[in-house]
C-alpha cells in the first residue's frame, strides 16, 4: 500500500504541481487552508505532511504549533514549504521538531529523494529500537543495559550531556533515558537544557526522577515506543 502524503497550501498551482510530482509514487491528499488542517488533522491518516508557511488566517507556523499539541501525531514527519530560502527560519523550525524545509521550486527528482530519505530514516529507527542512556552510576547503567538488550534494544550509554548531544545528532536514537545520576544535575534540568536537540532530532525522552526496577524500565520504554 502506498504511503500517504498530505500537502497543505493555499496556492492552487503549488498544490497541482506537487500533487503531480508525487501521485505516481504516493497516495496524495491536499488541503488549501491552515485552519481546516487544524480542524481535521487527526483524520487525514498521513504518513508525511508538506506544510506551507505563508497562508492566510492560520499560517503554517501556527498550524504546526497546534499539530505539536496532538500526541497522536507525534511520529508524523512535517516538512515545511516556502517560496524562498530562509536559514534562520530553517533552524527555528528544526529546533521545534520539523523533519525538513523545502523551497517550492524544488525539482521533482530532488523532492522525491528528500521524502524517500525521511521515510527510510524513520523505518531504520523503528526496526531495531536504539536507546541512549545518560547516567553516572555504573551499576545502574549496567543493569539498564542488560535489561534493554534482553528486550531486543540497541543500547548506548554515555556519562555527560556533551556525549549525549553528539550521539543524538550522529545516530538519532529512538529513546533518550536521562538517568537519576546525571553529573549531579537533576534529570528534569538536564532535559530542559537539551530540549531543543531532543525536539530537533525527534528523540523520545524518558526522564528518570528515580531509578526504575528492570520490569518497570522495560514497561516504560515499550509504552514510549508504542505511543510514538
């Protein structure tokens, strides 16, 4: 079955061109108003959303803010469309969790390649879940690694926030566990300091205010993976 792509844009010509580019490969659905996208966002069943930024009444940024508040759609990639390149806006959108940014004049071949790359990376991430753990307690790290490995997860352990950021950006793990013993910093404070990169790389955070027993750890990881 073809993957479904939703295109949200108030410009009819853009909708027609992008639909023509994509409809041979994907099931394409179109919407021409940001406010209607917000009203119906849970009904499109899209695998990826192409969202125009410049729209009247409700623009793409406002629509994306509403989208982020819907937990049922957290795993749906959103790629922004614009009539011009804007590096500062790109950084802002990626920090908020966007999957990409495309200029509307993008050639068909490049558009298809960019979308396929997003789908490929998503498939790779869900095939064998990867868990990154930040914790300074060696015994706790060892216990978590053993439990998660037995649960068919790929596990990487680090002991500093800098190592965690580097690994998240290079390897895009599914889940980032912030352990109770994180360099003397409260787990919630660690999360707050790394929130931008966590959102940007679409990693699921699991903040441990206290150490979990093995069974509870596995339950929480499985719940997080299934929820997303």
